[in-house]
């Protein structure tokens, strides 16, 4: 098959989202199953793309409308995008299956549409090779995320959504100003061409533009202090949606930040931006870990933990070294798996026991042993215990950090990790060694998903080589800008 | 300074003024109208910047529909901004 | 007061910074790169006279697809958030006789005008978005004038979906025929309308897409209005 | 000296941001966001403007060298639609908020904290 | 399959299997096999190791983990495996769940891995695994103590990670050999400055000090040692704490020359070694005093264990070959006598369910075998010939004297005296004296536990009578004739210890005493009550029987010092940081979206100022 068929990654979710109003008659269950089927199809396409990219070692360049890059918009499905599109699709599939059972709030058809479009937005953000198209996909992601955050229609949900919206709105406006400045000085929107020409830019414009773009994306990527919306949104969103937020919506923002950052390497003030980002990322880790320490709501606690992990990824990506980027990508994969596991488990318990407060988790080991087991694996992995996947990426990040000369940052992150260990271990203690309860029935599909993810955590922990090799390829895809420019078949435009 | 740029200055001035008013008016209905006016003047500027497509879109969507949606929302919530009491306090709250 | 002062100082500094950046992009100068290419090749490559339209629909069709999606999300989202089993209009005061009569007279023409705008998008300023918005304005007018008026929102929803699908399908046909998603198969493969550039039947799939967009935007915006205007009735 | 259009655009952005930073009413903040978006759009279009050229509609004997840059205009079309979409979403959220909290004052809308 | 891999991962695999097939009988058999295999393979590999080190490398996640079974690793691994086997037998009796087996054996793997690793990634990985597994053993019983243990351990581990990172950044290597050489070369190059060297030393010292329980990082030890399965504590205290000790040796091996070059000497001693020696000495004194004051046998042995590890640190801190020899010997003897102690404690707790002195007494009649084992342990710990404990302490003492460190030697003396004080109390309070009526039905400990004790008691006797066996091997480790003599005689520059002679004398003495006891005056049975209060009536406020506040006068004398507690200090620190965390999140995430937008504005402002200025 032709590589252009990778555009189905975008077309399929769109088509199926638009199709939902027409099949409203199927009823709630029907629509939920439809959702699962579509995400499964998407997984299939993504797997095909993944296989294509990794077997040939060449990125797929989808040229929309048949126009060559600087003229038309292209999708750049390189090693990173192929990997992450697959992750997006798989996590969406899991979440869709989880939604079959968990979503009760009406109207389901709208939920299905928004769900698909959120997936689409993240896919597009990861795949696109055009900076304004990135903005469009970012807005698709963001607006569907706003809607889904408020989907439960409780006061808290609306409040979280409002916060997300105001901060996201400011962020995206400033991102657009940045895009305008870069366009104004270069006359192009294609990322590869921007990378090519970045060195010729007026330094002031370049500095302001880069700063604004990073600022706008950092809001999506939940960097301190721009992440204040995140815990609320994570907490108030429907459980299924929280999984998606943590597993790939943030990742898309992070990826976009890293991609644009490295594309603009030639800009004079680049190193200062990196330093700023490292500082922000370190603070993100520290503040989020401290904030998680005494949480009474488990979902919020894990949300903070997720933010801190994201900070760690941002730290790695902002180191400006190949080792750092590789480690960051590796951590992204691991974090996606672990946080999907944790949020699914917590969501499951939250629905089954009517809330995600810490009290509900006491004695969980006796009530829902499978879920508790999976949650334990997830927590241990998040703490960074050896033989679980996060250990490897964490070690990689920290070593890369010291190597890049940020010993203070590494020290702070390590200090914060101690705090992380404390609250996760308290959580484990609450599940297994406190409280009593009757054994409850656990749903087959969800238990399977949870155990699958837990198995993945352990398998990667014991045999990290495969994922690590993927992460290395994906990392050099981000880091090696020269290769990126070479891969995009730019045509000569203008003088 | 020819007359064309006079008009530019005037329109920009009025636009900024309506923006300030839109922000400062306590009557939200009036503020929404002010916002629509900003859009309208902006669409005039678009027209002067040789962007007729954008001008039309801004006028139709930015001014008319977005204003209408605001007005419906105001109708379903409250019309007046509540009085802001300036209570001294913690720095983040002011 | 302190807060206002702080805000103003902060904003002035930010504004100064932005202005400094903008000083590097002087106003009114020709810095086109890709834009120049568009202007030079737009007529032969797309058949549209209006370069903006060609860029929106053809060269950067992906953006537009995304844009339509955004609006779709908004309409869906508003529908999802303001959803309830029973919703009804609550307005009580009927519009004045002038308004009702005027509306009766005008609404069809406004709609027609909207249709005109989007069909001629590749020739004149305008296109799917303002055209669709104009159509929505017509519905807004109807809502304003008549207390009991309601759009057939179920049908509208279905139209929205169907039209959106058509857009994607047009793109997929391009993929099947020309090998690229959103490929302009009418202009480039079939070569229709090469001889009447500047007239209605030209521009490849631009009129089709703009019709789709127009209908979609119109229905979506009216859907949003409908959702905002109707309130939940207790019991 | 920067152009009056740039000045207007930056002023709108700042005024919008001011509303978000100072006004406590949610609707007012949203009005601010909306004004900000208008400002950004204005900025984009002004960046694409070239003095002395006409609109990029190539009929009536206007050649490729006599038209302004079409790309920013295309971008702004997208941005406007995105802006109205965000506004509509935000307003429906505000309506729900008012229903649940009975107020639109952001200082009282803070059940989620800490 | 490589033997090293088998040694390393059989316990872990057995643990997982025992946890998966959690049925009575099955898990015990699997666990015992898992624990026995490392020892068996170590014995099998002994001839090979003596010839030349056995290597194995494993590539995981882009890192090459190198393992090597050299003479020193073999020594440590063998000690750990011996204690591990004993622990496994103990667990058969004391544990009822696969959970215990899983984590006990997991920590076994961790400890072996730490000893065998030849590169820092493997070292850190298995170090963390060991910490985590032992933590899980404690978590089950007590959340507070386990968290204290974990937090301190993790701080240590992360300090180590930071140090590893710095070393990697400077030398570009993670394996010990390359780092060692790079650091030696670096002495002349000087890329690592004095400050950074001190930083590295401090970080490593923190990391290993935590595990070894060196003051002031010892606070986790009493709680963690006492709040877990006591059979496991045998391993925890006997083998796991040796990982810290091993780490100190690692500092010498990797950084010794660099540290010497940067820090120089102090009064004729290596400065950094001096620091280690003093940490050891302080640990000995503080822990021994605290051990004396405990009312709970678990706490007593926990502090005692901390103190004994302090001896090892002290010995290493002396810095002379003899010091290393003594320290290494003490690694073995501490492992076997303290392991034995904990198994005895396990037996007592299993059979009586009591842990405090006041509830016990007169158990010698009920549990004679356990008593005999306990006696061996007591003798060994108190440093009474002819037990292993005496030989090692004697060597350490010799080393300290030879190195002209009288104060340090004094600490050893003081520690020994205090050790005698607390073991006497244990000996009398638990085994002799009046038996509380509730303990009339107590039976001898179950067979597996007795077996476990035997496993550890025999080496105590053998190496006590023939200490030359051990010193011979230690000479091999240190690559020189550090301790002379033959199997039964230890010869140093300043003294000679003939174990055989001493034992013979002791046996003869005991025989005479036995004869006297059997054929001498008929012993009269008297009820044992608290009649030794110098005629004063016993009141509840000042009841100083051997089982109750026996050393209270000492506590009163030390009142001033006891007011300062590291434990309380850390607790307060933890509380403070939690409060800080609370305040931080309430202030930052204050729920007001306007404040949040201010944060955005402030970031923009920072960007703007950075751009403008």
C-alpha cells in the first residue's frame, strides 16, 4: 500500500465522528460498541503505519492535496510519530472499552464524537509537519478536551473546564502570535523549512517568536507554573477521559514543544530558552510532588504525580542532548503505560465504589484484588522501583541530566522522587494493609486490560531493550533536525 | 498624513475605545455589544488591509454570531457584574 | 487598585516586548515566500481566482478540515453540555409586527445570499464560513422574531454529520483517484472547467467543498444558537 | 515607530489580557479572551499586508505581483472560526456554572483547589 | 546458563513462584530450593574463584550489567547465602504467606547482586531492588516504620544515583574498573576538583551509611528490624546491612587514591578514612548505649546490630590492612551471630508471642535447644573466646592500636562492655529467673527454626576455634599476608591469639565446673523473686528488676544526651516538609482561575524582561 494511506489516521476518526449523528438510532450500547470498533480499526491502521515506518526506517510523508511540502500541508510520520500514533490508538481503544462499561452520563452520542475527535487531535498534533496545522490540531484537542472535561455537567467539572479554557485560551492566543511572527519573518509555515531558514531570522523576532511558541505549548504541556488547570481537569473529567489526558494529550503537547524547540536550534537565544525550560520542568516536578503528598483524593494525587512525571519528561527533552531526548521519549512511553494503568484502575474503583477518595481504597486488596494488584504494580512503577519500566527511563533521564551539567536539577528531582515514593507507598499500604471489605466481582474486560497493562509494565521493566531501541530511534527523529529537513521533500519556492 | 491614514487612526482609536469600554462596563449586555463593536471595527480594518474574505467572516461570525451567543448566555445567567469589593488580603486574592 | 496597577505595568512591559518583536517584521513590506508561489500558480493549479479561497480549500485543505472539525466540536460540545431531556424555548414577548413581517420577508433572501456567498467563494470574497454564518444569521432572525420557532435540530444534526462525512469522502476520493488525501481530482485529474476560469463552473472541488462547509457551518452555528437559546424546563 | 495596525492589534491583546487578569466576572473574562483573539487576528492580517497592493483576487487584471499575501488571511479565517468555537464552548460552561454555583464570580468558583 | 546468573536470579524466581503457588508446603519447598541454590553454586565455584574471577555480562536496556565473582564478592556472597539459607529455614516456621517469601527472596537476589555487580547500573538496580523488597517486608507490619526506612534508604539510593551520574559525566563510564582507573589518572589531570570530590564522597557515604545504619542515619534500623518477620530480620540485619559495608569498601577501591590525593592526611591517617572511622566509633558508642536502655528484645538487638556494623565501619576506617582484615572477619562473624540472635528471637516470639523483657523469663527449661543456641550467640556477640566474635573483635582492636587510634580503640572497649551489659540482661531476663505463669505451656521451637539456628551456630563455633580458616581467605582477598598464623593461631605484629589453646582451656574449665556442679554440694532450689533490692521494698515507681527498667539509673545519668534524638529530629523534619507541602499547594493551587492567569502573565513578564533587558 501507498504511504499516503497513512492519511487514514486522520480521515478515519473524522469520518466516524461525523457518522455518529446518523446512527444515533442504535442506542447507547450500540454507539459505545461502535466507538470501540472504530478505535480498534484506528489501532490497526496505526499498527500498519508503525510497521511501515520501522521496517523501512524511512518516515512517511503524507502530502495533503498532493502539494509538495512548503506549498501544501504535510504530515510527517517519522519514528516518533509512528510510535506515538500507535500509543494514542491503543490507549484510545482501551479507554473506549472502558467507556462501554463506565460511561453513564447522557448524551452518549456526543461523548463518542468528542472522544474520537480528541483522539484525532492528538494524532494530528503528533503527525503534522506544519506549524499552523499544529495550532489547528492543538485547538481540536483542546476544545474537545474542554468539552469532555465538563462532560459530567457537575459544578466541579464545569469549574475545571472553565479554568482549562481560560488558561488554554491565553496560551493558544500567544502561540498564534508566535506563529504570526515567525511567518512574518520567514514567509513559510512548514516546519522543515522553518528549521532550514531559522538561522536567517532577525534575532529579536526569533527570540520573541520562539518564546511565545514555547509559552503557548507549555500551557498544554503542563509546565509549572502554567499547569494550574491540570489537576482540576484531571480530577473532574470522566475517568475514561482522564486516562487519555494523561496518556497522550499531554504527550502531544510535550512532543510539539520539543519538536519546535529543536527545529529552532539555529535561533540565537535557543540555549537560554532551554535553560528556562529546564528550570520550569524542575519546578514542575518539585511542586507537583509536594502537592500530591497529602492529597485525600486518589485521582487528584495521581494527577499531580502525572504532572510531575511530565515535568521530568520536559526536563529530559529540554536538556538539549541526544541522550536526554532519547530518555525523554522512553519516559513518555513508560509514563503512558503506567498512567493509563493507574487512571483506569482508579476510575474503575471510583465508579464501582462511588468515589475516588482515599477511604474507598482502604481494603481494596480484599475487595477487588485484581484491580488492587494492577494499581500496586502501577504505583511501584511510578515510584521507580527496579524491574518496573519507569526505573530505566528515570535512570536514563537523570544520568543525561548530570551529563548535561544540570546536577542541581537532578538533585531536586531526586528529592521530589522521595516525596513521590512516600505517597505512593502510603497508597499501597491503604490498599493492602488497612481496612476490610467483602470480595466484589470484577469485570472481565477491564480486568484483562488492567492486567495486560500491568504485564506490559513488568515486561518492559525486565526487558527494556526493545522499547529502548524504539525510543532511541524516535528520539533521534526529534533531535536530528538535519535528517528531518532532509526527509521532507521540500520544493524550491520563490526566488 | 493623507486622509486614508486619518481614517485608519480614527478607526483604530474607536476600536480601542470600544474595547476599553467593553472591558469596563459593568452591564454585561453593553459589554457584549462593545465586544461586537470591536469585531466590527476590526473587520473594517481587515477590509482596509485588503482582506475582504476575512472582513466578511469577522463581521458575520466575530461580530454577529459571537455577540449573539454572548447575549444568550447573559440572558441565561446574570446581566450585571457584581460589585467588586476591594477586600484586602492574601496577595493572590487581592 | 494595586492589582490594576500591577496588571497595567505588566501588560505594558509585555506589550513593549511584543512591539519590539514586531519591529523586526516591518509593516507593509513584501516578505512573501510561499505566498508568492501561491499567487503565481493559483489560477493554473486550482482554477480559483480568489487566492485566499484556493489556499484555504486546496493548498491548506487540511487546516480547513480541522477548522470544520473545531466548529463541529463546538456544536457537539455545546449540545453535550447543555443537554437535557426536555428543552423548550422560554421567551414570552413576541416580536413586533415590523420584525415579524420583515423577518418573513427577509429570511429566505438572507439564506439565499448566504448560499450565494459560499457558491461563489472561489471567485469573490467570501466562502463557506461567512456564507454559513449568514445562513445561521437567518435562523437567528427567525428565533428572534417568533417565540415558538425552533429549528428541526434532529435533522440538522444529521445534516451536519452527513455533510461532514461528505467532506472526508471527497478527500478520500482524492486519495483513491489521485493518490493523495484531499487531492483536487476534479481539477487535476478530470480537468473540468479549465476553460472557464473566473466563472462559476471552475475551481475544481472548491465550490463543492465550500458548499459543504457552508451547509455545515450554517447548521452548526444554528445548532449552537438553538442550544443556547432553549432552556431546560423543570419537570 | 510601529504601524497603527500593529499598535491596534497589540492594544487589543493587552486589553483582553487585562480583562482576564483583573475582572472577576467569568463572562467579562471571556469577553477579554474574545477581544484578545480579535487582536491576534488583526495582527496576523497586518503582518500579511503589503503596502499599495490589493486583495488577492486575481480577476480583473490584477496580477500576482499586485496582491497581498493570501496565507495570513487564510490562517485568520481558521482562527476566527476557532475563536467562536471556543467562545461558544466557554459560554455553555459558564451557563452550567451559573446553574450550579449561582454566581459567576471567579473568587467563589473554587471548589477544586489544593 | 551461566552460574552467576543462576546464583543471582534463582532466589528471585523462586520467590515469584512461591508467591504464585501460594499453598502450604509448595511455597516452602520452592523457597528453600531457591535459597539453597546460591550457596551450593558458590561452594561449587570456590575453586574457580580462587584461580581467577568469574565474569558475566548482561545487556539490559542499553546498559551492560557486568557481574564478577572475585575473591571479595565471593566472600560477601557466601556470607549472605549462608544467612539466606538460614532465613529460609526460619521462614518455613514463622511465615504463613507467599508475600513474605516473595520479598524475602527478592531481597536475597538484591543483596547477592550488589555484591556481584561490577558496574554502577547493575549495582544501583539491585541495590534498589534489595531496598524495595526489604521495605515491603516491613510495610506489611508497620506503615510508619517502613516509610521511615524507605525514605532514608531512598535518599541514600538517590544520593548514590547522583554520584553515579556525576562519575558518569566525568569519566564516561559506569563500570568499576574503568572508573577506578579514570579516577587514578584524574589525580594528575584534575578534572574533578576538590569540591566535587568531597561531594562525591559525601554522597556515597550517605548512600552506604544509610544501609549500614551509621549514626546519624541509623534511625530506621530499630523500627525496621523489629517490625518485620524475625526470621527475615536475621537476613535483614545479618546480610542486608553488609551491603552498606561493602559500599564503604567500594569507596576505598574506586576513589581511595583520588580521595587521598585531594584530601591528604590528618595526623598520619587518611583524612577520609578518619571520617569513616569516627562515624564507626560514634555508631558503636551511641547504638550500644541505646541498646542497653531498651525494654524490648527486638529493639535491643536492632540497636546492637547497628552498633556491631559500626565496628566494621570503624575497622575499615582504620585504613590499615589489618583493619580491613578485622572488618571483613567481623562481617562474617556479625552475620552469623546476629543472624543466630534474630532466629532465636524469632523462636521466642513465635512460641510465646511476647517481645518485652517484663513478660518473659525462665524459658531455658522450656526451650533448651533454643537456649543453647542463644548462649552461643551471646558468647559470640560479647566477644568471649572461643567464638567467632572474639576473633574478629580482637583483630579490629589490634588494628586500632597499631594505627595509634587510642580514642577509637576506647570506643571498641566501651562498646564491648556495653554489649556485655545488654547480653547479660538478655541471658538472664529471658532464659532464667521466674517464669510468668502464662508461659508454662511454651514448647520448643519447631524443627525448621532449630535447623536454621544450627546452620548459623556451627560456623560460630568452627570459626571461633579455627579463625585461621577465615583469615587465610581474607589474606587472599587482601592479596598479602596480613594476618599470620595457622588455622588455630592468629598472629599480628603486636600479639598472638591461640584459639585452640583458649578453647581447650575453656573446655577443661567447663568440665571441671561441670564435675563440681554434678558431684559437689547439692544445689538448693530457691524461688527466684526480686529480692536483691538491698532491703528496700519494691515499689512500682522504682521497680528495677532485671526484666523491668534494669538500666534505668543509666538512663537517668544519660538524661541530658537522651533529650537529643535523631529520630525525633527527622520526624520533625518530615512533619515540617509535609506542612510546607500543604502550604505550598494551598497557596499555589488556590482554585482561583484569575490567580492562575496571573501565573501566565508573570511567565510572560519574565520572558518579556528577559527579552527587553
